[in-house]
């Protein structure tokens, strides 16, 4: 329906961090399906988990439960509570995408009896009407207005602006721990702890959209648990997840702690596919492999390697992000040209903004691919004619 413009190329298959197009050309996949392919392409344990679950029990309705769904809910709750001293009860609603996870969360916030949401400039929360109402970019919003709700946008990373906007009518403060679509923007380390304090002082919920940053992407299970990103513990009331959670099988989750998990009554929300046993089994395989293969530390190391390789060229003026959510700022706005030159050289990247490149490769990216990128990068910048 002409929503994405013409596709860059038609891909035929993938293995590990590499993909091949229909003409047999090979690429290092440094975008990972936009932070989705956490284990790369065709990881044997993901393939086995999906295959076995589909052979055992593929779909049930939400009149019933399944073991993978229950286990996944418990695992996510335990990861969210890791390092938190006080007991926190966690509840989960499973969806099929990030936007749906945010829709569920938005409806949940309405059950507080308040309707105002304070979100941030540069935010991206998805394309359905509710998620779009929370997304700040005018070009995405304006063709579809009026959008639901009272949503106030404040500058990202600015606790004082947040404090000025949050009041007794505010149902929730909604923040991405690192803004992904905006071009990998990292807030000050006291921002999330301040956001929590500001929200709770007004009786509002703290809702973190970890759809892009969650499940190991930044080198921690959740970005809001990463010591490089926060200077004090944060226990959000709502966390939304999707992208990397099931390594490419569509899944999303709306997690809620404290009282927020109890705001829905039976009949308030629903989904036919959400909590599907195959998707849940895929997500469990992703969590297992991240743990067994030590991919949190690996993502941290490979992210450092990619940033150092990129920054070795003076045409990169700044590197951003944590773990394998990598942002590179170019000396001039030639990100589109760089992405195109990179593809010609056999590397898939993304232009997040006119001057910023984003990388979100598989968490198990091998050393050889980091080295290949390091070797090719100066030539890619030459071919894109980025000024020295
Ligand atoms: C991708 C993304 C979404 C939307 O997820 P979809 O699965 O595309 O609906 C929402 N929030 C953030 C932070 C994202 O990166």
C-alpha cells in the first residue's frame, strides 16, 4: 500500500548475522530487522523451539492457558524484579507487536480514572491510533488527527520540564529509556529516577517503552536496569516490550507492577493471537540463549567494538547508545548516502535521521563481522562522499 516506499532489495535467506538477496549477494545484517533479530537468522535453538511447539500445540484461544505462556510471564516478571529489594508483583498482557503492547498500556492507564499522558518530544511509540497519539513526530500524526487523548509532549531528558507538566490529572509519564527512532538519544543518568519520583509524587504511573531497548539490546535485560543509563534503581509501573523479545516471531508484552497490574477487570481488553504458545516458546528460547551464551556481556563488548571502529574515522563526530543499540553522528547530513554505500559494500545499516546512522545487529554478532565493518567503514564514507 505504498506505506514504506520502494523496497531496497529483495532478501532470500539469512544465517547468523548474514543475509543474502535474490541475486545471491551477501550482506552483514547490522540492522537486525530493526532491533528484532536478537539471535540473528535461523538460530538452531529458536528454530527448534518454534518447531517443537507448533508440533505440540500451535494456538489456543485466551479461554485457555498454555505452559509456554505461563512460563514466559513468570520469567519476564522475574527479570523485571531482578535487583529490586521490595517484593513486586508483576502481571503481563501478551500482544503481537509493539504498538499493541502500547495500546494495552494506554488503556490500562485510563483505568486510573485520569486521562492525561505526559510523553516526550522525539518519541516513537507505534502507528495505531492510540500509539500514534503518544508519538510526537508531526509527519506521522497530522494526517490522522484527531487522535485520542490528552497527550502533552515535553523535551526529552529534561526532568524540570517533566516536573512542570505532570499534575494530579496525569495518568502516566511515558518515556523511552533511550530514544531509538529519534536516532539513539541517551538521557542523563538521573532522568529515569527523576521521572519516577515526579510521576509518583503526583500519583501518576511511570511507563517505560522498552520495545526497542529491552531484552538485552543495551547489554542489560532492560535499559532501565543498566548502570550506564541510570544512577539509581528504577521500578517502573508499566513496561512495554516487543521487537527482540521473540527474535523475529511477532510478540509484544505489556508488563505492569505494583497496583497497575490490577487495573484491568475481565472484559476490559483482549486479543485473539496474543499469548500464542508458539510466540511464547520463541521468546523463552531467546531468553534462554541470551543467558546461556552470555549475550548481555557480548552485546556490550560488540557495541563498544562497533563504536570504536566507527569513531576511528574523523567523519564520525559522535557515537551514542549502549550495547548493540548504536548511533553514529556524521560530520554532515549524508546518512542516506552512507546507508546506500554500505549496502553496496555488503553491510545493512539504517539512517535514523539525516545525519545519524543506527545499528541494531544481532546480540550474538561475531568478532569477524565487527572486524569486517571496521575495515570497510572508511571506504563506505569515501563512496558516500562524506566531507573530511
Ligand atoms: C518499534 C517501536 C514501537 C512500535 O512497535 P511495532 O511492533 O512496530 O508496532 C513502539 N515503541 C518503540 C520504542 C519502538 O521502537
